[in-house]
């Protein structure tokens, strides 16, 4: 749906700063968090399933086969076939590839862009900062789904376009988070020292401010992936997903639910479960990372 | 407080200006511009040129922007050729439906999420926390249309408790028959609980690390009194902001919920508009929702400042 859930709202000043020294401690803390381990396992297995799976389980995901539609699961098609005769299990792998690609790529682009925007704003003069943050507020006021509906009705959806539009609505939260961190960091001694030595602003941003916000960014990025996958599913349901022969989990699920009353359960539950598992996995990872990095909240 | 109000209202006005620019840019991003939005994609170049001349769309963009905003202030949000009605009328018909849907979903979600999130924080990393976290993660992670359909199968098809599809009637009539609109509200509520409860959980955990909590405990207060008298106020503050800030998210969910249940709100209007490429409606709804969000988060921030005086001094 969105990344707002993952952001800690308007009070980012309380968020942790990490250094490589407590990075190790954080990793140890992460390993103690059972949900985090479960999340990591889910995400790794999903990635293997989607990207390595097709090497072991060969199916034709390009050509339709209208003599083989709606077959129930059996020895030839482990999860049956869909309304166009595609093997459902193979399609889950291919569809998962695009869902994961869009989710991960959009999260990375959004995080990188948001980090730079937020760091520049937080480190700039008050007027520039104010203008840059009003831009963020403005974009946050427009429901992402409306923007996406609009863009997707103008252009035919492709994987790069979906990555672009999902990033376009996802960079706002990371930018707010990083700005909050930078407002604190800019007063710290090492940043002041760097400025006294005459280090340029861009270099301070790249060498000091962003690396010191990396903890927050990593936590947020894992939530972003989850939200991007969900957003993509909603878009597909609204008819703006990838057109065939390409596939994504959301599109498969929304096709499947047309047959909800025909008893073709294998078209409904597998893509739904795949989405839920992956989104839960990324959320578990993000939560575990956040708890691991927040020194103050650690169990003593 | 006066200074805070002034500054925050100024920000909201700046954001409103930004929103109007975005929508204006969107109109002009359309291939063919506003003429295509009005005339449809089969309009000939000659027709488009004539339309542009007649309505002043060949003038410089800043002039057009001023005219467009002047129209907005007079309530002219454009005209839907597809539905043959002014956009404002269309939105006016659907808005009450959204107020009911989003309003009830937010209210129920808050009533459940605040105690739930606090319970999770007090029982952190124990069975109750894991169970509640698990459920809210699953609800949050389900594509909302799928959750809606599962609820339909469960409550409408199997148990015959609620209507699977909202009947076509005005929102006033629907309110008299709560079982007709129960499912869309429940669906949106479940997702919103998941959204809020995690937030309450982490803000409560943070409140519990403060020194005054130790002081209250040392005074011999029980956990229930500690929660209700002291932690609640600290944990709820951020949630007020969250309600304002998540309005676009909840509205996004409402778009999908409305198209699942055929619920008569702006979301359904929007979905139909997207399928018909009815751009004046898409842009009109975008504008209305964005303005509602800006005003909503302004009110939320003012409320937050009333609850928590620390916010005012910055």
C-alpha cells in the first residue's frame, strides 16, 4: 500500500545513528530476533524459487495453450494450469521475478534518491530546506494510487515503467527520515570539523551524512520493497499491471479471483500466499533490523 | 501556540499551491493536453486546435494556470464528457460515501489498534505480542482486494451474514442497513488496524524506556494504571499525526475496496474513470483527496500540539 507504515512519522530525530562499530552488535542483535531470521529465510527462499526455480522446472510461459486450460494440479502440472493454459507453478516463478524486480529496484532507487534529497535539504539553508520539504509534503498529499492510475493510463505498463512510477511515490519517506537525521548530524563535532577543514558540502553529504544515516535507510528500504510489491498488486487488480505474456503475482491473483466460485483454488491461493509471504518476510526483516539498530530500545 | 499555528498554516498553504501545480502539470502531461482530456482520444488535430483557441489553452502556461485556479475557486473542477456532468457534481454525490467508509474504518481501527498496540508493547516479545504481530503483519501483507474477497466468501457466501456487494442506493439508505456496507468497512478496518497498531506498539515501547516510567512504577502503580494514566497520552500523540498522514493511504485502499464491493464512493468513480480514460474526473478526484489530506494533516498537527506542548516550541 505505502511506505508510511514503515516511517516513524514526523519525529525522526529520535532515530538511531549507526557506526560500523555497533554494526556488528546490531548484527548479533538481529540474529537473536527470531522473526527477523524467519523473514530472511522467507525472502531468500522466494528469491531462489523465482530465479533458480525455472532452471529446474521447465515450462513454456510465452505461448498460450488453449487445449490445456484450467487443469487441476497433477503430475504434469504440479499446480495446474490457468485460463490461457500456462503452467501455474512456472508462472508463479516468472511472475515473482517481475514482482521482486519491481519491488527491489523501486526500493533501491527511491531510497537512494530520497536519501540525497533529504540530506541536501537538511544540510541546506533554512529557505532551501523549507522549499524542498514542501515539495515532499505536496507529493505525500497526492494518494500514490491516483498518480499511478494516471501515469499508467497514459503509458502501457512495462517493468521499467512500473519501477519508475513506484519509485516516484516511494522516495518521500526516506527523504524525510534522512533529513531528520541530518538535522542532528550537522551539529556533531566531526561534521563541524570537516566544514572547518573546508570540505565541500557535496562531499560532506556523500562521505559523512548519508553513511551515518545508513541504518535508518536499510530499515526503511526493506519496508519499501514490501510496500512496492503490494502497490504493484493493487495496480494489477485495477487493470494496470503487466500485460501478457508478462506476469506478476498481483495480476495472477486478480485473474484467479475471477474463478473464485468455479473452484479453481490453485489460481487463487498460490499467488496470494506468495505475495503475503514475501511482504511479511520483508517486513520481519525491516522490523528486526530496526529493533537491532535502536540501541536505546535494546533489552538489557 | 499562535506562532506555531501561523507557521503550520503557512506550510499547508504552500503545500496546497504545490498540489495545484502537480494537478495542473498532469493535465498538460496528457498527450494532446486538456483538449484531449475533454474531447477524448479520437479528436482530430484540427478539432484540438479549435478547442485550444476557444478555451484559451494556446495562451502562456502561467496565464492558463491563473485562469484554472480562478475557476477552481468558483467550484469549477472541469466537466466529464463521458458522464455528461460537472466533475464537482459527481464528486459531491460520492463524497458522503467516502466519509462513511473512511471515517468508520479509521474510527474502528483506532479503537482497536491503540489498546492492541499498547498490549503488544507491554507484553513485548511474548506470546501475545507474537500472535498480534503475526496477525497484523498478515492482514497488512494481504492485497486488500484478496482480503475483501476472502471476507465475502466467509461472511456472505458461507455464513450469509452480510451482503457480498453493496446495493445501489444512496448512502443515507445504506446507513439504515448496516449489513449492506459492513464488509467494505470491515475490510478497510482490518488493513488500517494493521497499519496503526504497529505504530502504537513502537511509540509505546519508546515511551516505556523513559525515566518517568520507572518513577511511576517505583511509586507502586500497577501496569494497568501506568498504561491508562501515563503511557496512553504519550503513545497516542504520534497516532494523531499518523491519521492525518495516512489519509492518502487509506483512500488508496478505499479505491480498491470500493471497486471490489461496488461501493458508491469516489474510489469507484475513479476506477471507472480510469477505465474510460475520463481524465477530468481522475484529476478532480486527485485534487479533492489531496486538499482533504493537506487540511487533515494540518488539523492533526494542531491537535497534536494541543496534546503535547513540546511540539509547539521548535
